[in-house]
C-alpha cells in the first residue's frame, strides 16, 4: 500500500514537471515572438524615417535647381518670362506635393509610436527632427514661390525702365538728328531774272528813277521758301544749273566755288569750300 502511494506521488511530480516545462517553453516562444515583432517594428519605422529623409534631401536639391533657374530667368526677355515662370511654378507644385505626402507619413509614424505602448525615445526624436526639416523646406519653398510670382512683374518693371530710358535716348537722338539736319540743310533756286522776280525770290533795291537805274538785285525780304530746292551741304557739293550763270545772290566768296560751263548750254556750280560758301543758307542763281 505504501509502495503504491509512493509511486503515485512520483508520477504526480513527473507530470507537474512536464507541465511547467511546457509553460516555460510557451512563454519563451511568446517572448521571442514579441522581440521579433519589436525588432520588425523598429526596422520598419527606421526605414520609413530614412526614406522620408531622402525625400527631403531630394526636395532640397530640386529647390536649389529652381533657385538657379529663377536667377537665370531674371535676365530673360519679357515675352519669354511667362513660359519660364509657368515651368518653375509647376516644379514648385511638384515639390510641395512631395513634401505634403511625406508630412502625412511622418505624422502617421508619430501616431504609430504613440500607439505602440512602449517608449521609443530615439525614434520619437528622429520623427520630430523630420517634421522640423519638413517645416523648413515648406517655408523655403513658400518664399521661393512668392519670389517667382513677383518675377514677371519685376522683369516688366525693369524692362519698362529700360524701355523708357531707351525711348528718352531715342528722342534725344532724334532731336539731335533733326537739329543737325536742319543746320546742314541749305536751299537754292536757279532761273531767269524775270521768272525769279515773279516768284518773289528776288527784288531790286536802291537806284533812282524808281529803280530803273543803279538798282541792286537782292534776295527778297519775304521770299517763299517752297520756291527753293533743299540740299545737304555736308553730302552734296554740286548744283546743276539750267543755263549760263549770270549772277549769284547773295554774293559768295569766289574762292569757295567754281563755275563749269557745259557745251549744251547748262552749267555746274561746284562748291569747294562749303563752310565759306554757305554762310548764308539760301542761294539764288540767276541765269541768262
């Protein structure tokens, strides 16, 4: 009887030991699984953080490219600015969209860490830094967008200033050219005495017996300038005369010109010293 009791006791102890062993093994499996899940959680979070960080770096590189393009655009002709501006704004919109999507990912990570039920101080600090970097990039892009929006107005204003300056210079040049042309323009008319008198170009002055004797032919006081032919004294030096030259009015320095008579009854007046010849801007050539 005692032997049976002893054997029963041993059997109970053996069975109890086996149950404890199974419980320990099960607990060990659960801890191992929890550690694996924790490692997987940290690995996933870290990979997402690295991916978002790489995206921010890409956005920074894109931003630098846009800045360079913006600077180059400031020297572009106004008619091309609108197209370049559209391209830049499209690139900025793409950067904003990229950062917005990754901000959502960062917020989701932050929520995931809070819901994990465990302290992940290092990961939480990394996510906080990511969000700050996103803030910095978004602010920089917003400032860049403002700069681009005002780019066309700035170019147009600068272009208008340049256009106004060029217009002022052009007007001055035109005024100078007109004044120079006016100074260089002289007038002449050639014809017979009676013809010129009827046109009001010449008149008789002085003499006696009502000017029949001793009068002098002079340039009329109120002559009609349309009766004269204009010429540029700096570019033209000869005047074709339809007949033999009888007299030149007002009188010129004889060393300033040469008369050349042609065989067909016409003549050529060659001006050899323009400054001396054209002391008076109007010339009347009386022919036979």
